[in-house]
C-alpha cells in the first residue's frame, strides 16, 4: 500500500504511476494518513509512506501518532519505506527506529560508496539531477546509505529491524520520471525502489482466532493471507 495525504505531493502522479507500473493496476491500495490505520495498513506486507510538499505536517502527525505501531509492523516482518522531501517544517524530525530526518536540500544524488551492486541501481546510472533531487537527509545508528547527496549525506538509507526491513529517504519521488528537470532515468530508479520495498517483506500468514461453532465442534483455525 502507498500512504500519503488526500492529494499527491506537488500534484505529481509519480507515486501512483510508479506503483501501477511495478505492481499493476488493482494490485495495490492508496491509503490516506487520517484513515490508513483504521483501513488496515498493518495488514499489508509492505508500506510506502510519502510526506513530501504540502503533506509534510500530516505526515509528521501520522508518524507521531503511529511511531510505535510502525516499529512493531517492521519488527514483525513488514517492509516499510518512509520518505519525505519536506516543505512546511525544517526542524529535525524523529522517524522512529533511531533515525532522524534533517532539512537540507540537494540538486544531485549519487550511489553511496559500496552500493553500486544493489538491485535498485540496475540500469539507472550512478548519479542524478533534480530541482531539487532531495529536501532532507537522514541520520542515525545502524543505517546503510544507498544514495548520498552533494555533501555525501544519506538521502536514501536502509536497515534491518527485527524480522523486517525499513528504508528512509528525503527524495522528491513524486517528480521522478515525471518532470523534465529531473534526470530521465529517475523514473526507473523510483520503480526499482518500489519493487525493492515489496521484495524485502518477511511477513507470513497469521492464524485468525479460534472459533467454536456449537457443542461438540472442534476449533477451526482460519488462516488469513496478508495483502501484498
């Protein structure tokens, strides 16, 4: 599932187009910050959450309200991607997982040292331009940087957390592959990232509660398959 505000960041369709191209129309769901948890966000294998542009304050409110729940989702085997090229807040923000989002933009991004063989960079080239390519960088212990900005700060990073996997970014992903001021191969980079998020989930089906149907009937264990 892809979670953001009621409208797309910057009015760009990069998030929707990328999810359609990677997973196919109808094979993923678009959720909104104010109703995502009530609509079963934690039932999915993988979540992409974007708080760029005018969605920044709603994103931060969502994280503040659900930080512990998101950490539990990943710890139990989920795959999570938290990304926000913020617009309305420039203070350091606690993403959870011991990671902080820090405001500082960059017009360029490049593959971090030692990460050239990561699958997200397949056929994408090694550096990209945007206006701006990122608005924030991430910091924290246990992070492996995947993409660095012009000052070699991490603007896309990952970590294993419990049984799951989480990525953090400050990228203007809504523009990737959608706007001429961004390198043409950013669309493929965006799609590779989305696919990677889906492939790093370790969630397994969970048994539903036992139900007894009358005297003498054995308990029936119903297995629920998570949405993917």
